[in-house]
C-alpha cells in the first residue's frame, strides 16, 4: 500500500524497554507505532531497551501498523549501537530525533546504504528544534524522507514559549512543517498532548491539527487512541458530502459543464480531487476495521 493510501491518524510512542507495552501494542487500534530508544528510555536502560526492542521487532508482527524506530540522535553515545542493532532487522522506518538540517538525514541515509536489509527503509524526521523548523524544506527534500513528526515539547523548550490550549506559540512551526511535508509528498504528524487523561483537551488539539492538515497525531497512551482515530477519520457527514459532490460533478460533466453546485457551494475539479481522496481513505479505514 502506498503511503498516500494509508491512514496515519494515530501514531503511538512506546518506550523500547517496556515489554508489557510492546506486547500490548500488538492488539491496539493505532495506525503506527514509534518504538522509542530516545527520550522515553532512561540512561541506565539504553542498552537493555535496544536488545529488548531488537528481539521484539525480529519476532513480533505488527500487521498493518507503521513501524518506526526512534534511535538516539547523532552525537550521543548510543546512536551507532542503536543503528547497528536496528538496521540488522531492516525496519520500515527510522525516526531520527533533533534533525537540524538535510545533512543529518543524508548521514543516516548513507548508513542505511550499507545494510542490505534496509534497501526500502524510510527516514522520518523529528521536527523539534528552531533550526530544524527553519530548514524544513531542505529536510523534506533529503534522501529516503517519508515523514515528519513534530516534537512539540522540545520546540516549546527551545522557543522559550509557553504551552496554551490554542498553541499560539507553535502555530508558525506547525504550519512550516506542513508546508514542507506537503511540498515533498511526506506524511506529517502533529505533536503529543501531554495530559493523557484529559480526553476533551485532546479532542480539541486533535481537531486543531486536523483542520491545519496533519495526517494524524503522535500519542503517548492507549487511552488517547479512540478520540484521535475518530477526529482524523472522515465523518459520516464528510463521506456523504463527498459522494454527493462526485455524483453532481459527474452529472455536470456529462452535460458538458465544468462546475456543479452542491449545498449552495460550487464544486470544481479540484474539489473532486479532495472528495475522491477522502472516499478512498474512508474505504481503507473501513477495510482496516477501525
Ligand atoms: N504504549 C502501549 N501501551 C501502553 C503505553 C504506550 N505508550 N502506555 C501505557 N501502556 C499500557 C500499560 O502497559 C498498561 O498495560 P497493561 O494493562 O497490560 O498493564 C496499560 O497501558 C495502562 O497503563 P497505565 O497504567 O495507565 O499507564 P502507566 O502509568 O503505566 O504509564 C506513561 C503512563 C505516560 C508513563 C506511559 O503511558 C508511557 O510511557 N507513555 C509513553 C511515553 C513516551 O514514549 N514518551 C516519549 C515521547 S513524548
Ligand atoms: Mg524530542
């Protein structure tokens, strides 16, 4: 399935050393998993997490879920060992933290070239530093790039900004990532919502991200999955409207017209592209049973 016909609504972080959570994820309704060796793992557990995760990914089958491994960043004492252990498995994707420039991605791409197993391995970038956001365009254009994940906690820290429900401080960075991702055909995933027991607050933040154009949201707890999947799935009303738009446009075309009107709004060719995309995604989601 191509990246563009695959849902990326809910992408769950799992600390690489939490065996119980690694197993639990086999049954969770998430579109993707970020198996984390970086900030979710304490310094004393780094080596153990790497072994646990490599063993798990070598044996368990996560089915339709996207499998991303977040390694420790270049310049840390764990980076090379992480890559050795993870590249041997040939993962679907490596999520590189704290990407500042295209050179960071190129360096990882050159390493992946050395592993036969990694011929198809994609690179995803954590967008979480001011320099990374400013260089979003060159990062998006770098080799093997397939997706971006906003690291909102790191960004707030480096921006000297304050977290608010409207995310005023982050809007410029979120928009910049989306521009870069869309310009180069990448998946774009919104940052996490820290208060994992606050479902209403999560729903508001998911809706904000969905309106901006994100494919989905990164999550920290299974309790966040249902709300997120719902917000990022086409609603029944969306599907109904899209079907009516397609039907009305096809009828208009058949009588030699280029424009139809549905619910008092004009429908042109470009709206039909969006409507068809929405209907295709809705069928993929139904087929995935979620
Ligand atoms: N992925 C998969 N399963 C998870 C999970 C996750 N991120 N977080 C919790 N679970 C599981 C637990 O293992 C537990 O399973 P069980 O019923 O089989 O025992 C169940 O969900 C309930 O967990 P709960 O007790 O509510 O959470 P907790 O107190 O154990 O953990 C956190 C809370 C926030 C520490 C934990 O959710 C976590 O580590 N999240 C990921 C954090 C992370 O990766 N951060 C880095 C990126 S920001
Ligand atoms: Mg981070």
